[in-house]
């Protein structure tokens, strides 16, 4: 290695021995000696540091502590100091560093020092891979490959250690690289003679999977490593080592799809660890400042993660095993943290567990939860311990929320304890427990309903009011705030109009929270580093050693308060009228509150509900409020940067148009809206072109494709909202809006071109469907734009496109006028062909097929001259009933009533032979909740049934072909209609 001349070294370090003495001084017990040594070390040039440190690391005569310090300093130099030091080293020194480091790793005999050298190796390798994935240390990579193919277990350990710390060391991984990686991990994870090698290979395999979290294809290639990882988890946990389990938890959290092929094995291992009390005291702290979760707590976390990632199939398949195991774990009184993790996992499991399955374990589960609640309440009273209790009340809330009215028999055993907790939790450290318990009480009340809850309603409301009063004198970021706000909303839902008496007490603090301004600051980078993560601030680096910070702790409460204001406006209507002006003045400016997305979402959602409240005060007041809302809402559509928020703003605008009705937009507003929608559509096409260009680029792969598909889904979602806005305009303005619409017409026509992606064609057809439905007969002037696309798309492979085309053909018949007669005639054979297709009634296709059946019915009903009615009608009757599309089903039943009431011979059949079929269709309509008692059709259908009952023989023939459920449905229809 090139020598470091003494000319560049301070007088206090003139050579190797002086440097060794400096290293000893750096670990000297004396603070003063260490400080002086640190000052000298910092002033040594990078070249000399590198040379001396590498020499010290390799010198076994230097003593272990000195070598250990040298290794730590060299690692730091090649990581955080890399850009300042390494590129400035002469090329021969860079070469020597790489050669010396390989030799040091290869020849080191001390196991602990060898690991430190592997760490340094991994750090250097990480920094010698460029942005394109090219490895600029081929000798290092060759050393690792040779180690993998050797028979030397020590070299296997070296390769694994480096690979674990830096899974990306192979750079751009081709097939050959992946085969080498697979060989390394596979041969080591199967090594039964060396447990440490198995453990390390499992951690390395996990690190590799996590480093490639977006490469789904790779998971399949490396899936057969998972049994080895699971075995290593099991073995290491019983050797006081939970490091592999932590890797498994991280996989479950980040890349759950990798666990899919061995989901049951993963579950069984988690349950084993979760339920083994021998493990509760095995784990130790990995570092003094960072207490590590215990094995059983980690196993519970894994269960919860799997319940999230594989829902609802996970719940359907493993409900009996998981619920029993988690309840047993919650019963263990030895460890609060384990109990808390078990409760958390049970909450997650319950959220996606079908009610029908949860009910099977209801009695034992609920009584078990109550027993634990009693014990934990006593612990709170005696010792003030609250961790497990916080999770427990959330679990009870989740159970009540899921099983709803089935919770009624257990209400009386839980409510006293829950109220007692709220009364007891007065200390500052119990605020979160109090908030969660209040939340639980409101969930329980909502589950059991008003009638059962009324016995405690007054008492609960007083507890809430007392807590609310205390909150008024507390900090804005009090943890109880969001729980109280949400609980009030549930109380509103439970009590209905009876809640209005409490609204004046609730609304003031709610508006105060919703109006809160966030704390922001511009800080130097050093100030930011001195702040704790617990301070609740988030920072964005602005460059020039400055950062913009915002205190986020109060933002969630603000967002929750805004959402609750939306809820009250929606539910209370007349009861909320006197607050509409105050709330609208708060909400409109929040459309530009870019610190928190959910605040803007709530602001947007509130607009149509506030308008409905304002309408109660009369048209003049409504017009004034709309004038205040309209321009900011339109501008927000044009400026909102977040796709999810934008969709809510567009949806709110569409609903507001429907509330306000014809003429609500002036010429300037229509012009601005037209320009914005045109820009959205043009951007949609431009983005598609850019994605196609990216698919032709050299770096295109599956990960890029997944990203492009996500972008496409976002674009399509905004397209659906453009369609919603146009629908609201067509349905309110009718044909008067068409001259304005024509600026968008070429773009909409482009959507339905045959070369467009199917979602474009679906939503383009939906827009033309609206024009036909709401703007006929004038709509016929556009017929040449949509005639052939509508007919041809009846054959499309995508059911969503077929549904849009079929609906359009149906509304042509219903609203289109005589101009559409020939088009309706052409449509019938195409519709019939789709209906008769062998797979037309599969889950994927059924809604499109039902729209085809409905369209045929509309042509028969409104354009009978276009088709041979007597020929088609028997087929149409045979296709009934419709089950999935409720709107089309009720129109179909209405037409059926017309035919029966007119005694149409083809429908009734010879000697009324079709009546059993007709009665069956009516029964199915009631069972499927298609028939609504408020709909005039319900009374007509009931009269049909009564008419048949007048002939006892005919009636008996009809009901003999019905099962018990169908007969009950008919009787219910007769009772209420």
C-alpha cells in the first residue's frame, strides 16, 4: 500500500506507532485524553486516516480493543465520510484499499473482528455501485462468488454477512446473479451442522426479499427458501435469539405476498410461539436504548399482519385456531406487552372476519373478554397499569362493531365497567385510556341500538359533557380530542333527532378544533437534529441548511373535527341549519389547506350537505351560500395536486350541481369549468402516451409496469369523476347544456375509439348514455359519433364495456324518440347473443348480462314496432328475474306488471301456464330486496299475487313450486303492500 508521508501528518502523529497510540487514547477512560485524541484525529487528512486505519485493522499485534476502534472508525470513514474521502484518494490507493480489505476479511481468524470487517466490506461495496446498478468493485464480487462455491464454512459466513448487510451487492441482477444468490442462500439455510449459518442465511434471505419488495416474479423463484426461514425462526427463538422472527415480521408487514405459498405454515409457527409461555422470559434487550419486542409479542404482530394482508380468506380458513390462540394469549397475566399485542392482533382479525363466523365463538369470546376486563380494571385501580386495558377496550369496540345487534345480550355486563373506567381515568397519563373507552362505549351503543342504549344514554351523555368541559381547558393536541369528537357523532346516529338538544354544547369546541391553525417553523438543520421524534414535528429539507417544519400532532384532531361537522350536517339537516353559515365560512378556505389531505376531503364533502341545510331557509339564502361556495370549488378542481382529494372535490361539485339544479352556473363559471375539464381529458390522453413511451425504454421491467398501472388507475379514477360532473350537468340542464358540451365532444369521441383502453371506452360510452337519457331527442344529432361504437362494444371482452353499451341501447328505446327505431332494431340480435352466451351469468358477467335483458325489455316496452314482440317476449320472461342490478330489476318488474295487467296472452301463456314462473319472479324480487315498499311497483306486484290467490287451484299450483323462503317473501309483500 502507498505510504503516507509524514509531511501531511500533524506533529502529534508522525507515523504508525503514534497513530496506534492515538487509537489507544481514543478509548482511554479519561475524558480529557479522549477529547484531545478526537481533536487530533479529526485533523488527520483522509489519505493518512485510510492508510493507518486499514493497517491497524489487519495488525493482530495491535490488540483487540485498538483494532476494534480502528474498524469502527474505518467503517464510519467509508460510509458517512465516503464522498469526502474516497474519491480524492489516488487510484493506486483506492486499488490497494480494495485488495487489502479482501485479504483482511479472508485471513482474519477472530470471529468478532471478521464480522466487523464484513461490515466494512459491505459499506464499501454499497458505495461502489452507481445509480445504474453497475458494481465498480468486480474483485469484491468475485471474492464473494468464490466464497459461495468454496467448501469453507467460514467463507460462507463471510458471504452471508456481507449479503445480509447489503443484498444489492450484485447490482443489476441478471439470471446468472440470481442463480448464485439462490445457491448461497439455499445451501446455507439447509446446513444442519452449523446453526449459526442457518440463522444468518435466513436473515440474509429475508433481507434480500425485502430489498426486492416490488419484484413479484422474484418471490416465486425464491419461495422454496421460506420453509428454511420458518425453521430458523423456530430454532433461533428457543436459543434466546429473536432476530429471524423480527425479519419474518418485517416480511409480513412489507411483502406479505411472499408468505402466500406457505401461509398455513407461517400461521402455525406464529401460533406456536404466541402460545408458548416458556418463551415469555427468553428475550433480552438487544441494546440499552432500544428494548426489543418479545417473541410472543412479535408472533402476535405477525398474526395481525397476515390477517390484514390475506383477508378475508385468512379469517375464513383459520378463524377457529387464531381466535382461540389470541384469547389464550390475552388471558396470560404475566406480560402486559404480550397481552396488548394479542389484543391488537384480535382487533385486526375481527375487522375482516365475516359476522357469520364470528358469531360461532361469540359467547365464549365475549365472556372471556369480560373476565379479562374485570381483572385489568382491578389492576388499574390497584397499580395504575393501563397498557393492556387500552387495547382491550378497543377490542371490545371492534367486536361490538362487527356483531352489531348480537351484542345486546352482553351489553349489561360490559357497560358498567366501561363507565367506571371513564370515571376513574382522571389523571393526565390516563387520557388515552379514557378517550379509547369513550370510543368503545359509543361503538357498543351503536351496535345495540337506541332502545337498549337509552337506559344509559343520559348517564353516558353526562360523562361525555364532563369530559368535553375538561377538554375546553386543555391543550389542543390532547389525545382524548379525536375520540370524543367521533363519539359525539356516534351518539348523534344513535339518538337521531333527540341529539339536537346536545348540539349547542358539542358544536363550539368542534368548530374550535376544526379552526385550529397548525404550528409551523423555519429552522436550521442543527435545530431540527436537536428535536426529539416525540415532539410531533415533521420537517422538509429546503436546502441551504434550512428546514420547514409543521407540528402534526394537532392535524389529525382537526381533520376528525372537520369530518364530524360533515356528519352532523348530513344527519341532522334541519337541526344543523343555524350553524351552516359559520361552518361554510370555515370549510371553503380549507379547500386549500395543503397540510393535511383529509381536511381538504372533509371540506369538499361538506359542500352539498351544507347546501341541503341552506335550502331549508329558502331559495335566497341557498343562492347566497352557493355564490360563496361555487368559484372556490371550481378552482379547487383545477389546482388540487392529490388525486384522491381531487376525486372527492369533483364528486362534491357534481352533487352540489344536483342540489342547485338548472341554471346554477353563470357563463363565466361554465367557461372556467369547461377549460378545466378539457385540460383533465387532454392530460389523460397525454399521460397514456407517456406511459407507452416508458414501456419502450431500456429499463422497462415488471416493477416499472406496476408503477405505470398505478398511474393509469389514478387517471381512470379522475376520468370517472369527469363523467360524474357531466352527468350532473346533463341531468339538470338537459339539452340546454349541449352547446357548452361541444367543446369537449372531440375528446369524448376519442375515448370510444376502438384502439383506446377498455376503461376509456367504458366511460366514454357512459357519457353518451347520459346524453341520450337526459338530452333526447336532441341527442340524435350525435348519433354518428356513437352508433357503431355502441353496437360493436356489445361484443367487447370486458363486461364493464358491454354494460355501458347495453345501458345506452336501453335508454335509446326509453328516451330516444322515433329517430332511434332502426338502431334499436339492430341492437336486439346483439343483446340476445350476449344473454345466451354460456358464461353470461357468471359473477364477472352477470351485471352486463342483466343490463342486456333490461335493454331488450325497454325495446319491447317503448319501441314495440322495432321488433317481433310475440317472438321475443317468451325469451325475455325466461331470463327473469334480475338479481344484481337493482335499478334495472325494478324497471323490469314494472314492465312485467304492465304486461300482466293488460292480460298479455304471450306473457300469461296458454291457460295461465306462465303464472307459476311469474309468481316465482315476484318472490325472488322480494327476497333480493329489489322490491321497495315505497315504490308504486310493490303495490302492483302485490295485487298480481292477490289476483292469482282468487283461484285456489292456480294458487296451489304456483306455491307448490316455491320453497319456504320464497313463500315467506310473498307473504311479507302481501302484509306491507
